[in-house]
């Protein structure tokens, strides 16, 4: 009997441990994973919350079924039923439409203007070097727009267009729903801190969803070409059994001449909120979605045979699809390694992250590092050149850059310096713990940070400049001992620009192509601002990085060591098409030093 009792005790203990482990795993890993992966499938955040809550309940019930006699089983069922509504509220965002007065809307626009004047590192430089309209003279106009806005949708268009002037360079965009949800959960778990409460982050999902619903561009179901002030169809179009042949001229739009219609949309639709030149609309003519009730255009055509035809042309939401000179099929995987010749290898990196979940899990870095390592090991050190292609790479996580594309190529420690500037007012007004979080995102391999003298064109009473020293150490070196070429273009951005900048500073390889789009970081990662009344949350650039040639990175990007003539991407990421790429051809034929 004693032996049987002992056996039952061991079985009971095992069940208790199994019960505890399964419960912990279900709550810790199951709910966030389902929440993340169901979001794009469900298409709506409410469904994501429902799925996550359901999974939590099912996991808890499964644990109870596996261990029905466990004394905590009934309590766990009750806990699941109590906690699931909380998860539903959290994951759904708890957001409702704010009721804004004219004074509220004006206060938000004034906040943007004040932030641009006192805290933005780039507004004045954009005006000086890029010809961007000045924010201050535009303020009265946008205050009037805000006061007269008749809906939240209209105010969103007003605020976002004014923000486009402020954020003409660097990281500048409305926080999307995924980023808001993960930021709110990260704030709850003390993993990240933007200086904004989780409740306000969740509330801002209202504006993220609204931004997806607002339609500002539309086009007809046929292509239009402009010729010396006149507009013609570029394809046949059939309307109610009547053919509108290619080459038919558009005479009138909604009873107006083409020039009168263009004047109308520039002054009577949301296009009036755009502070930038509107000449781009002249190329397309039928390009603006005039509002929620807008269905299309009443058009009078002059047919090639000399007759006229009036027809209703339905709108197609979005911008017209431009016909490229050639189509490009990018690699299926984020990291693709190919042998081009017996002595030249090629690596295509599409992004430096795998989406918002990359802020939490970094296994993708180890996985792609292993892909590169295995590929180069199979080469047995025979490659003399390695082309790393980060064209049209929108960036991601700095860790990816260091751990996958830098440390494994080093033979000895590499030290380099960067200089970055921040507005003093921004440092004073941003919460200390939020600043610390922004510093942590750029603090990889930093061994020293000290204040340094501001460049001649920056006022010392307004700016603080820092010299950041980094030392990168070798780690699990790849089997490669040749020359690295990094291909960049105007689509290389953020962390991809970081990589190009470091390669250029350290002379670890040769950067080739066209200037990047900038967006690199050194002292502070891009921060966020929240409009006080509406609650919209925007990502903003917080610093400017001084390039080795003395220019501002966010304005001009990283300049290549070897400038190549403009060229498109290869037709596909295959050896046959890559060998036809003129840029890659130049690198293959370039003599080794």
C-alpha cells in the first residue's frame, strides 16, 4: 500500500508541475502569439482581441481537463472567465471617437507648430536646404482649417497635412495599429516606455483605424495621358455597351473644362489642405477622391471619329498603377544567398526585421545569421567578393545590422565615432524615462558618449551635440576573407542607412550605388508626440546625424563611395537576372585592390 501511495503521490506531483507549466506557457506564449498572428488574418483589431481571449480560455480549460482533480482547476476556470474580458478590452484598444470642439482642434495644431519651432531638429533645415514650406506662416491657415473641420475625418486630414510639412525628412508618420497595440502591451509589462500611458496608446488606435478608412486618391478604370494641356484615354473602355476608344479626348469633367476642374479640386477638396505644390495633379486629372459620397465623374468624351459621348466614369480607389519599364520579383525570403561566379557571392537582405514582433523576439537574427554562415562555409573561403544588396531595404532593428552583417565579418575590434545633435528644448520637455528608452535603442556597442562643440551653423544655446564612440567586437566569424560591396539606393532607409553609414565610416567594405534616404541614428531613436486634445500619436525624428562629409544624414542620406548611374532593380533575385544587373556587373568587373 505504501508503494502504491508513493506512486500516486509522484503522479500527482507530476500532474501539478505539468499543470503549472502548461498554464504558464499558455498565458505567456499562447495569447501574445495568437494575438499577433491573427491580426493580419482577421483584418480588424476587435477580432484579434476576441481570438486572443478565446485562446486564453481554451488553454486554461485544456489544463483543467488534463488535471481535472487538481485543487486549482476550478479556480483557473474562474480566472479564465474573469481575465478574458480584460484581454478583450486591452487588445481591442478601448478606443472611442473623441468629440472635439473647434478650440480642441486648434489647440492640437498649435501644439504641432510649437513642437516644430522648439523641438524639431529638422524643420528649419528642411526649409533652408530642401525648399519645404515654412511652418510658421502656414499656421493661421491650418488653424482656420481646423476650426472649420466638420468631422474627425476632416480634422485628421488637416492635422496630417500640417504634420507632413513638419516631418518632411526623417522618421515621421502616424503610429499604426500594430505599433500602438504592442507599445501598450510593452508599457504594461515595462518592456518599453514612450512616455505615454497605455490607456492613451490604446485610445490612439481610433485614429490609426480612421486613417485606413479615409480615401484621398481615386482613378478611372482606364489610363489617362496628358498632351500639351489636353487629356486622352490610353486604353479602350466600354461603358454600357458603348466603346470609348483609346485616344478619346476628355472635354468636360462634371460640366467643367479640364482646367476648371483641376482648379476646383485644388480649392474645394481635401487637396486644399496640402501645403506643397499641387502641379502633380495636372498629370493625372482624375486623381482625387472628393469625399465619402463620391462615386465617380461625369465625363464628356470627344471620340476619334469626331462624335461626342457623355458617360459616368466610376472611381477606382487608390492611385493608378504606373506601368514600370520592367517588373521586379524580389526574393521570397528576407535573406537570400546566391553564388554568382566562382569568386563572387551575393546576399539579398530585404529588411532588417520581421515586423513589430521583432521588438520582443530576436530569433530571426540568429536564424538569418546561420543562413549566411552556412552559405559561406559551403564556399570554403573561395569567394573574393561579396555583394550585400540592401537596395529598397526599409530598415528595422539595429541589432540585426550588428549581429548579422558586421560582427561576423570582423577580424579585430572596430572603433568608430559618430556625432549627433538634439534640440535642448526637446531634452527638457521629454520625460526622463522615455529619453532613457530612446537611448537604449541606439546604445549598442557604445563605449563613450560625451558632449562636443556644435558645428558652426548651430546655436549652442539651442542645441546639444554628442560624440558617440562605438567599439564592435568580432563574433563567430564568417568564412569570408575578401572584399565586401554594399549596394544602396534611395530606398535604403533607417537601419539600412545605419549599415551603409558604418561600412563607410569603418572602411570595412565599399558602398556603391546612389545616396540612401537617410534615417540613421546615433544618440536617440525616433520618438513620439501625442496631440493633447485628439490623442493622435505621431512618430518623429528626435536628432540629426552628421555624416562624415559634414552633411546632415536625414536630409541627404549616406553618400556611396562608388556612385553608379541610376538603374532599376533586377527582374528577379536569381543568378541569371542578377548577372544582367548593370550595377552588379560593374562590381564583378571591378579590379581588386
